[in-house]
């Protein structure tokens, strides 16, 4: 007994409190009674010693008033111990609910039966059998039974090795007599290694097994024979529930959570792949893994994020279907690809509404069982699991998402570590929602995860407009958040989804752009310390838009991005080692990597810029198609925004890059010591720590001397927004109090216009208080918002925007300023 059982009693009866009229002596007597009762009640357990014969006679049964131990017979030839499970109305050997048990009484009074109390209450009879040594296999016999089920209810029998996760032996879905219910010649469970066995007979609702009441739940089960049937010394026993058990031949610890059809899938050692080259596959094309896995292997991919959803594995309580998952795991191993899984989504019978997304889960034990069974089965194949997929987004619907996510995370972590402490548990979010991760950790997930996953799609797209500096700040923002929550400093960071779309049919320009973005993503992610980068996806659906993220087209032809990934993985190596940075002609990007003792440089220029570069020794230049060009010493090469790989780098440049490994990246200006930042809008924006994002949503306005920008309603709803992102050196995670000012005017005095501010907060994007109606008076007008819960990390690629959805006319904007209202937090 533990304190969790005792405390409700002590609390209910105020034991130990100051109570009027109840003495301390009485309290102590009450406590003694509770403790005595809890420690002396006999549990409903059948104790079995294997490989022994124990005779039971009818006289023994009658004398014990039908409550007696099991009868056993050991067969040395087969190695089986035949056990007749005991019967007795005292309930010392089993547990029941919703059933009545009848005694045979004297001769002629009938056979013992377990009968439903009525036809509207779920019934169950459970035997718990404990063995003196682990069992490896069993057969079972159950004779006559009668059922009144149907129209959504079922009856039957199931077994478990831990009393929590059940596997159905036989399910009855229509009314009538079934004899025998379980045939030992047909039901043989093998490959066990367990010291306990539970047998449960039931009647219940199929879709909602936990529902206790409803129509069509009638059952009757024969537990033994009538002593009046012929030879009473045998007929009573022959009609009992019986099992034939063999001892386990396995060695090692007992795995209670893995019965026959959910045992550990393989004894082969883990692949232990390393490196960043990874792919995430969506559900729509997941079934094509036998075809795309060999293609991914060829491109150097060593990791695949893919696993079936919960409902397909466990369609109902006690029913497990591992066939699809087994094939997925086996094929990944065959292609030297390490599979990573994620626990998602709900099985309908476990969810709050009968779907797969709404929580909280009906019973956290359902979730624990699912997690435990999956991780135990694939313990050597899947060593990394994420809890859910994009819990903060549309894939989960709940009341308090951070708390509910923390609950699922803690439960998963506890079950996984009991199964195999080496298996790693990850938490993840849609986009780059550092605020949600922060809230989840504070809600209880602290110290219950081993790695952190993000899906920064919007930050990927920003690379086409010079977003490298912002992208390079992602890991730092996560580290700041983890440090603020006192989490381990070295927690691995993963990007488990990221991508960029291109046309479903060949499009030279769009396909080349996708390849360019892919190369920059992997390079920038590796240099800032992300361990894995999962491109979404292998072969992707277009969702009706004519574009998708896939490296492979719908017709199975490969895109330039597929080729680019192979070029990167071959030249940087399976496990690239970052060797520092080089600033190329002031604003060019250069990153050094070491591969098996050889060094390569990945380099490119910002958008719309080029430069000429010379090396003081001969090098090989490799573009994203794999084309290799020999460049002589002193020969000039033209560097553009498309990344290239240079091999054979001179030793002095290798040393120079290495000396900068731990230095801050040089691109952009360091605004960490500034109190304010601003952006002056015009034909060419002037950025001073603040940058307009997606400038195409606005139009340039020119007068005789100056230019500025206006919202452009011709672009639809997006034309009502003006987006901004602050330099990450100026403001980031932990900088909560800010002042944002806009300088704006109307199109003309008679055209009313205005805007609101939407900003990135600790609880996601939200609107600031106060609509700004631009005054009628000619000229420029300023308006300032003060916010106290900012969290500028770029979850969707931007920090704030001006929103003119409610404005009848367009707004003209000349300048935007942002000012800190408190000192920057220490890193």
C-alpha cells in the first residue's frame, strides 16, 4: 500500500487535524484499522509454480466451499504445466464487476456460472495469475458461454502481461451460445517473457469501452461443471477455465509490456546513424516508403521521420495491429535509414470527442499504454520519439494546450524511460513558437524531454530576401529560453520539418530556387548547432495548389533539390564538422566544414549581389547540380546568391575560419547595445536594426523629393498588412517591454484610414490595445503602442505587423521605430 491510497481516507475523516469531540486515541485507532485492513486483505491472485503437479479432488473442493487453489498437472514430454483455474464465490482468485457468481451447492443444483447482473451493465471477470518463473507461451480453454450483445457492443476474452495493455483473444459481436469460447488447439500465444498473466472476460461498448452502462451487455460464462454430471470427480474440473503454460527460454529482464503480438520487433542492434541529413514524410504519401526510401538512401539521407498514427495501430482497446509499422521499420533498416517516430494523434476511442485531435485524453493510462507498447516493440529500431506533431497548431484541439501537452509529455517520458532509458523523448512545435515551448516547460514538462524540435518554415522562405541573419539566430533563441527555464545547456536541437514549395511540374526557375533554399537551410542549421534537419518532404501532395515541398515529383522524377541534397551530403560528409566562418568581400557568406580530414567551403552572396573571388591555390568548385569545375590559382570566380562548394581550400583560409568558430557571425550590425531601432520606408528601405518583411504587400509612393510606402489593397487581404522583423541582436527572447511607433498619413484628408498592431507575444501573436485612426489633418502623424509581453523570436518569420483590415482606405507609412523599455536580458 502507498500514501496515495491512504491520504484520501485521512483527509476525508480529518485524521491528524484539530477535531472537536474526537480524541487523539480514536484517531490512532482509526489509522491502525486502516493500515491493518490495507495490509492484510488478500489480493485476487492465483499463484502458480511451473513444472509441478498438484492434485485436487472433489472432496477438497466441497470441503473448502468451492474456494480452493489451482489444480495442476505437469507434462514433461511437452514441457507444459496444465492449470485448472480455481473457482469460488468468495472472490479470492479473481475480480468481477457487473456479474454475479453462483455456487454449485449440493448435487443437482447446477454448474457454477458468472452471469450479468442485467443486460445494461458492462461485465468483466479477471484472473490475475502469478508464476514463480517467467512464462514463454500459453494455450487456453473456456467452454460454454452465452451472449446478448450487438449494435455496437461486444463480448469476449483478452489477455495482458501487465494488467494495463490488453490483446483480444476472441471477440463476440452477435447474440447466442458460443461453445467453446476459447479452443486451446486454435489459440496459442507465444514469444512471451512475463511473470504475470491476466485473463479477462468482458461485455462492453466497442467504441467506448470505459462506458459502464448501456443496452446489449448481457453475458453468461460457465466456470466449472455440475457435480451431478456423471463422474463428479472429473466433470467439475473438465468444464473449468484452463491454461497450458510453458516456461520462457529467454534470458534477461522481464518485459511486462510486450505480449506475443507486441514483442520487441528485432534483436538487431540499433543503426546509430549520425549527421543532419534527414527527411520528414507526411501521411498522404507515407505508403510509398518502399519506393522512395532507396531514393533517399542514394541522396545520402540517414534519417526518416515517419510512423503510423495511433488509431491505425490500436483501433480498439486491446487490439493491436503492427503490420504496417513493422514493414515501415524493416524497410528503413534495409536502406540504412534511422526511423524517428512521433506519438500522434488520438485513437478515436481515447479522445474527448470520438475524433483524433480533441483532448484531453479520456484516460491518461490509454496514452501511457500506447507509448509503452510502441517504444517497447521498436526499442532497437526507433530511438527518438516526438510527443505529438505541432501540438500548438491545428493538430490538437484543447482547453489549455500548454498544460495538456505537458501532461502527455511527462506521461510519455516516464513510460519510455521505464522501457529503455536510452530512448530519447522530444517536444516539438509548429513554426518557431518558442513561446509555446516556454509555456509547456513551465506547465510541468521541465526535465521530461531529451531534445527540442521546431518547424521554422517561414524563416526558410525569408532566406530569399536576405534572411540569413535571422535564420542564424534560431538556435540562440532556443538556448535562451531553455536557460531561462533552468534546462540542460546541451539539450540537442532538431528541425523536424522545414521546406520550400515548387511547381508540381518541371519549372526551371522555381525548381532552382527550391534547391537554393535547401542548401542554405542545411548549411545555416548545421553551423549554429542543429543536430538534425528534416526536409519536408520526400514526395509531397500539392493540396490542390499546383505546388508541393517534395524532393520527388508526383511522376517520380527527381527535382534539383534532390540533387542538391546529394551534393551536400557527399561533399560535407555523413557527419559534417563545422570549421568556422569566412566573410567574403564584406557581405558574402562562407562556412567551412571538415569531412574525413578534408575541408570544403560553402559560400554564396546576399540576394541581388555578386562578387568576384580569387584563391591563392587551385580549387575545385562544385555547384548544386554536382558539376565540378577546376579553378586555377589566382583565377577569378563569380559568386552569386546560389550556394557553391569549394574543395581544396588553402591552409591559411582553413586556419582563419577555425579561429572564428566561437566568434559571433559578422553579417549585419550588432545592435545589442542600442536602445532603439528603426526602418525608413521608401523605394529602397533604410534598415537600422529593423527590417520590413514581405515588402511586396506594399507599394512605393514617390514625390518630388522623397519616397515612402503604402498598403496595397490590390493584393487582397495580404495587401492590408505591413510586416517587420527586428534584428535578433537588438531584441529577442526575454525582452518583453517595448515601444513601437509608426509615422503614417492618409491618402487624402477625406479618405479615412487607420491600423492596429499585431505583435509576437509570450502566448503567440496577438493584437495590441488601441486602434490608430490617422488624423484628417495633412502631413505625417505618429502613434505609439506600448507592449509588455513581447517575445520577438520570429515564430512565423516576423515580429509585428500593422493591420489595416478594418481600414476603408489605404495607409501611407514613412517610418517605423521600436524602443526598449528595459535593459536587454543577459545571454
